[in-house]
C-alpha cells in the first residue's frame, strides 16, 4: 500500500464514520432510522456507494506507481470530491425522507458512475504512460549505450593527443537524436562499427591523421543518422 492509498484510506474512514454518526443522529432518529424502509435503503445505498468509491479509488491509486505525483494527486482530488458529495447527498436524503426512492437510487448511481469513471481514467492513463515509458526506454537503449562508451573513451583519453577528436565524437553522440527506430537500424549499425574503429585507433595510439580520418568518417555517419531520424518523424 503506497502513501497515497494510506492517506485516502485514513480520510475515507473518518468520513465514513462521520456519515454513520450524523445519519443516525439526524433529527434525533438514531436507531429509529431503520423503522422506515425508505430511510433504511437510503442509508444502506449511501454506505454502499462510499464503499464502491473506496475500492475503485484504492485500486487506481495503487496502479499509479511512480507516476503517483502526476496521476495520484488529481485522482485524490476527485476521490475526496465524490466521497464528500455522496456522503452529503445521502445525509440530505435522510433529512428529507419524502424524496422518492427512485430519485435516490438514480442519484447514487450517477455519483458512483462519476467516481468510477475518474478511477478508470486514472488507471488507463497510468497504463498508457507505463507502456510509453517502456517503449521509449527500448528505443533509446542503443544510443544510451553508445553515449556511455563514448564518455568512457573520453575519460580514458584524458589530455592525450587524441583528446580533441575524442571530444568532438563524444559531443556529437551526446547531442544526437536518442530515439532509434526500424528506419535507423541499419545506419546505427554503421555508426556502431565506425565508433569501434575510431575507439580502437585511439586505444592503439594511432597518429593524428588516422584519428582525424576515423573521426571524420564517424561524424559523417552520425550526421547521416540524425538526418534520417529527422526525416522519419
């Protein structure tokens, strides 16, 4: 149970207890409330509506996960609003026993439908964002790995003669479009191969001409990939 669920559950219990006490105490009825079938049904429907909202909101709040701040807070506002409205409506119906039972049932169903819709909407939003995040993580995995390798190579080079070429390559990779796609798969394989040739030349201590040629070839491949990314969007 996450923090938002605990918060909502605690507040819900307080509101539910107040609902029961106030409903029983209205106009001094107390247990006399149950002498009228309509009042008994109204009271029971109010309690049922509150429980239904509790279950739906607890499930939705549990589903928000790491997106709790983004999705959980709006849902908490809706939850408190619907719960308060249902409790207030139920108490109003109990204080006005002449309200037709069919109107009471329709009102409860409408409020529960609104609360359930908010919960389902939050659940669907969390699912969509989770799927989008997963897809984005997979799409950027190749470039993140290449950025890590370039950063490592730059750290290994230090202030050596290859520093300028390595820095230029590392910067080009860092500022490249991080999202891969089926359209860029072939070009990214060429970039990976070009980076490996450049990396090996740096580690082998190749002369400046060889390094410049390897760096120029790699930078051209990176630029071509970035253009392909731009055109494929």
